[in-house]
C-alpha cells in the first residue's frame, strides 16, 4: 500500500495557516484587509486577551451571498485575481484566497454576511475546519467575522504566542497602519471592552494622524508630495528637530500596503542625517505609489516585506523629495547635497559625512574631503587590560560622593585633557588610557540607578509648572496602566482629560527640559513590551538603561577633578568595561606598546 497520500483539505489548511496566521494580529490584518477590499467605509475591530480568546471584525462593505460565503471558505477561493498576470496589476490587499479557510481551520470561526441587495444574511460557523452550521440570519448589510479559541486545536502554535500585552500591541499596531492607509474609512478599535481609538471618516491624512497619534504629533509633521518617472511619494514627515528613539514611527506604505522596507527606511534616515542626533530616528508616514509591476509583494505570505525591481532609483527619489521639503522649511542642510544614485543601492551624498550615523555612513562617500583614517586597528588595542578588579578599599555597595575617592587605584594618574570632546585622555603608571566619557558616564549612571531602584529610593522633584503631554489613544491606554509603576520610580504623571497628561514630578536625575522626551521614550519601551510588569527587575533595568543613555546629561566639557571622579566611579562599577549598551568604556596603550610604535 502506498504511504503517500493527498492531504485532506483540513490538514492542508492547517499547514497553510501556519504561514499566514502566525499570531492574533495576523488574523486581524487579514480580516481588516478583506473589509477594505469589500469597500467598507466603517470597520470595527474588537479583541480580548491579546486576541487569543476573542476577535471580531465587522464592516459595512459589500457583503456576500450565501453561495459566495461558502465559496470564500474554500482554499484558493478569491474574487480578486483570475490569472497570474493579474498579480502585476494588483490593486486589492488580498489575492491568495487563503486567509479565511486558514483562519477557520485553526479556530472557531463564525461569519455573518449580507449584501445590500439581499433581505437576509447568511451565517456560517466552523470549528477547526469542520463545518458546524449554515443558516440565515438578520444583519445590516456588511460582514461580521468572529474568531474565538485561536489555535486551541493546534497547541504547538498556541505555545508560541507571547504575553497578552505583546499580542495586543501587535494588533493595535496592525489596525493603526490600516487606519493610516485608509483615512476615508472610519475605524474603531476596542480591547477588553475599552475603546482604544475611534476615528471618524477623515478627509486628510493629517486629520487621521491627529485622531490616532494626537494633535501634537500632527502639528509636528509636514506634508510632502513628489512625482517622478511614474512614481509618486505623498505623506507626512517630521519637522527638523522632531525625532524618536526607535524606528517605530517611520511608517511606510507601498501602493497603500503597509510595508517594512529597508530601502525606504534608509532613504529617510539619510535624508535627516544632518539634523538627527545619534540614536534618534525620523518620524514619517509615507506613501509610495508606483507601477505594481515594479514591486513584488508576494515575497512572504504574512510578512510585510516588499522587493523593488530598482532599489537605487526609489532610494534616490525618496531622498530628493524629503530633502527638498526640509530645505523649503529653511532647515540648515549645510552643503546642498548632490545625490547621485549609484547602482544598486549606494547613494553618494556630499557634505553629509560629519554627522551621519555609522549605519548611514556605510552608504555615504565624501567626494571632496579625504577621510582621515583614525582606525583603531592601527594600534594594538589590549582589551581593557588596565582596569583589573577594583581595589578592595572601595565597596561597590556604598555610593561614594561624586569626587575622586582617595586610594581609588588612580594613584599616579594624570588627566591630560580631552580629545574631540568625548574622549578623556590620562597618563597612568602603566601607559596612556583613553576613556569614552559618554560610555563611562552611562555605565556609572546605569549602575547607580539600578542600586537606587533596588533600595526603593525615590528621590523626585515636584515641578513648579507641570509639563503637558498629549498622547495618541493607544499611548494613553498603555501609559494609564503604568502610572503607578512610573510614580514608584519618581516620574509622576497625572491624567487630565482624554489623551492628555501632565508630568508633575520628575526623578532628581531627570532634567525637566527633557522630561517629555523621556516619557515618550519610556512609552516606546512599553509599546515594545520591554517594561513588563511580570518581570520588574528587567523592567527596572530597561528604565535605568534608558535614563543613563538619554536622561542624565553628560557635561559638555570636563576638568581634571570631574574626569578623575568619573573614572573612579567607573572603577567601582560591577561591569566597568562596557556601557549598558555594550560599547567599550576605555582602552589602554601600555608603555611597551608605545615604545614599540616608536621603535625604541
Ligand atoms: P483573498 O482576500 O485573498 O481573496 P480571503 O480568504 O481573505 O482571500 O477571502 C476570500 C474571498 O472572500 C475574498 O476574495 C472576497 O471575495 C470574500 N470576502 C472575504 N471577506 C469579505 C468581506 N469582509 N466582505 C465581502 N467579501 C469578503
Ligand atoms: Mg483576504
């Protein structure tokens, strides 16, 4: 007897579901796309427990007849394409005809649907791919799909789900993207009975951004529009000076489809290279429209990657369009950048090298200035040989005052000065030591804050004038859940009105001027699920890391006393060799090596 069998449809669907439906957010994405494809002008999304127990997507789109409703649940049943060539003209979100049968094979699935012309609707219920019933039902024109008990029948997949908070963040992000893509459709998003956002039909993208991200951000954005060679770029970009600590607010769409595109992200980062501090990212909501034939959206069933046929052309186009806008705004782009697109992706940008970040610098070449080679590779850099175990005199547990302690192991050290602001140079008995002030400062503060948190030391200062902060609805919801925790760590934030907050007290180490930025950065961590309540130690570590990097200012200049004090503090850290982000804090050139270099 042959051992090869044709898989039953049910098994085939469950396998396909593995590719399309990796997590609750993927279900929501597929259903919302279907609603948009059906011409809906109103979509309501509700979910509970990060989507694992309950998800509902309801629209007022064109609905389906009973026959179509049944057909839509067959594998590869789609009303959207007929031939492969249609893929090149794709204007709908869906085309594979896989989503509905896949979802229905791994959950309990109920669909109620009615075309406007029909008098009654159809209800179809399926559990784990098995048809339970088909019957008539009453319903306003449109479609309501309810998905419960996701992956109940597929425990292997259920195991891979993250915490409810994380799954919920993915769902929220997905809905937000489609709400941005389609401002003309009203969206409501409800989690565990609470409305996270509700946006009416908007006439413009700016209005929609204001609805879901808050008016403040909307006011920080500039409209862009450019056309070139059959490509069109529209959307909003941050005014110079507006930036974020993560890439999450660089939002891009290609032919209205939300995408993750390195090409577009890099183009954006390059455009802002001169105006963004290290580690900061631009804010943008950009729509690129181009001939569907020149972009491949069929890379992966569920992922948002796209592939462009000519990356270089697109990159050049986006950079030109964004820089043009920034220049119109009188933003100081130091030298008029000359952009030539060098195939395949590298763009040559003149005069931008000084402030470009490392990852950008990879793609930038200076046409005029020769690059002065200062590669550390020329020296043999002994990794951290000088600072061995901290001398026993100083106990790491006691926080010494911010002056160089005596007997700190710095006997015979002499401060020579700073180089390029950031590097402090010392003569030590063993040789010459170069300290990265930034990295050392971050390490010292990171451990200091961790110690404070561990001791529950709550040194905060009440602000004379509270700082108002407007957040988007999702940010507000997430923040509300963490107010107590933040207050416990010295950052007191009060709610006053829908989506409006006030920073009332800040930890002593936080400069009030950067308090708002810091709060937004904290929110970024919350969004990424990195301030997990279930893991308070890790959450505190994340907070300390962020504070050390962003909130505690490094003095621009230093003098002998401060420089020695910084090094002394670094010595007593438990991990003096690296910054909290893992960068080296210092290195030594010992006398032997110096002698060797000078062939003594
Ligand atoms: P695809 O979107 O790739 O065509 P799906 O499995 O997502 O495949 O949907 C199958 C078909 O069911 C669609 O082509 C469409 O005709 C129909 N359909 C799905 N959802 C809706 C909806 N909300 N309103 C109207 N028709 C729908
Ligand atoms: Mg679909």
